[in-house]
C-alpha cells in the first residue's frame, strides 16, 4: 500500500498490526512514514522515534526523521538524523542532500556545499540536489558554479512550475556579468512563471537596454 501511495489504507494496516503485536517496530516505522506523507509531522516523529526505541534500525527511518525535522525547521535535529542515515548507508544521496539543507539553514554554507557535492556525486541527475547546491553556491557568491547548476536544473525539468526562482537567479547572475539582454530574457521568464522579480533589477535593466 505504501508503494502505491495509499497512505490512509496503509496507516490502518499498520495500526491493525500494532493491535496484534504491540511491539512490532517495523509497523511503527511504517506508521510514521504514513503520517509524514500526510503532513502530520508531530505524529510522524512520534512513531518513527518509537520504532527506533523498539529496535528498528534502518537508514530510511533516519532519513524520514531528517525530512520531518526539516519541515518543522528543527535544523540541528535534521542534521543529526541526516548524519545517522549516512552512517547507516554511506552511499545514501538523499542523506547528504538533507544534511546539506540542514547545514545551509544554520548558515554553515561551506560545509553545506561539501555535503551537497557528495550527494551530487552519488546521484548527478537528482534535480532537487542540483537546485539546493546551486542556491548554496549563489549565497556564497560563486556565481559561475551557481549558473552552471541552475541551467542544469532547467535542462532536467524545463516545465517545472517552480522554475521562476531559478529564472530570477539566472537573471541576477547575468546582470552582474553585464549580459543585460540575457538577464532581461530570464527576468521575463521569471515573471511569466509567476515569480515576483525585484523591481530595482527590472528598472536597472530597462536603463541598460535603452
């Protein structure tokens, strides 16, 4: 049922399993995953931690906890759980991705970049990791690398409805490079995607292109 995304039905099945065997650790882990997918983060964390206390050790459990803590903005705990997931499965790209996100949110940008690069080495086509690393490079003002990654993200999914931010950041980078026509082109794409482009950038581009 979880493989089919039938979270309500899966939750009922796990709850029934727990009624039969109160200390079935895997069922608590599955129940935590269901609550995570349904957006009930408090319950997700509760059941995932219960699964661990009952002896269920699995990188997916630690990864799910890191996702839950990221969503409630508990960055230190998200970092801790991502580290645990990586310790349990060293080639877990999503573990490095979540670790990078947690570090970035704590303004540990240089370390975040290292961890996100590790995630990208394991899974070079993961668009989420590409974007996360691009944002970190952009924040660090490593604009050449950021541009490369933003453009790669667009290649991986040119139709994504959330591309507005990417278009905007590319426009900013091209403006800094004095490539004003390209900057204007991407600013317009950002606007078309529904992103609110800084009016100061638009006005500066209008002046440059006169």
